[in-house]
C-alpha cells in the first residue's frame, strides 16, 4: 500500500505547466512543522518541506483558488525519481502525487501571524529533477 496523508502550509503559489503529453500539472511544496520543548523547557521547532504534484482538474482548481500560506490537506502516493547531477552523481528525489486535497482555510486577519507566514522555503535546486507519472515527465 502506498498512501500518504499530509496537512501543512503552502510555501508558494502553485507552479502550473503541461507534461510532454499535454497533461496539466501544478506543483508546490508543503511545509509541515513539528514543535516540542527541549530538555530546558524552551520551545523548538523543525520544518520539513514536502514536494507535491497535482494533475488535471485538481491542478486547475488548486492553482486558481489556493495560494501561498494557505493550510492544505492532501492524500496521495509517494513517488520517487532519479536524475544525474552535473558532477555525475545519481540523486533520488521523493514527492507526493496528490489524489485528493482539502483547502482548510485561507489567509485572513483572524489567522495568527505565525500561520499566515510559514517558515521560508529553503532554496532547493529542482532544475535537473523529473517525476515520472503515467509515463509523463514533469520538471521538478
């Protein structure tokens, strides 16, 4: 069974494109923050960024209505792909191919500032990465 469920905050607006076969896709990164108290009782946190991809009508709807900072829940399957970097090293990437999603709200004045502005997404080079889905490649 390959099923993953996530709830987090979108790090940017969706990037939309078409696969080589003409299928519409939208990609983004989902910030999921874990919070805890350390041994001294101080608050600590760590944010993990999960690449997500939607296809077809889901991609169209999400990219039109759901924007950076929105809380987003999704279900899908974990997908891996490999590429070779400029130094000749083989790299493996993971992303979630979303099958269902839920918009849990929008940014507004009632949302705490911490939630409105999720942690800044790290600079990750996706230029040489690709996701193979149903024999389609999308640049990630």
